[in-house]
C-alpha cells in the first residue's frame, strides 16, 4: 500500500509539472514549483520558459546553472543525474 501511495504521489507531481505548471504564465510560480515541489536546483538568474518538459524518474536531481535559459519546447531527460 505504501508503495502504491509513493507511486501515486510521483505520478501526480510528474503530471502537474509537465501538464499544468509548465503552462503557468508566471515565471516566479514555475520556478517556485520546480525548486520546492520537485526539488530541482536552479541557479540565480536562470529562466525556464513556458512549455518545457521534464521526463524521467530523477527530476529532483536536475541541476540548472546560473544565467541559464531553457527555451520553449525544451525536453530534459532526467533518467539519470543531469
């Protein structure tokens, strides 16, 4: 039962990240979600534009450096640490 709850939580976060949050028109809200709900490490002055997708099972291990821009339509595959 605990495994099923963990899987549900993971897939819910995955769905929200790639189908809801990535279309939110406010950059600060997207970054807040990516940093705090997903656990990504995002450097200062970095931007993640609308429509970016994150796939894989290690989203919390994504590190994006300072002054980095991920433009619309970028797909980050986080199947292993990025």
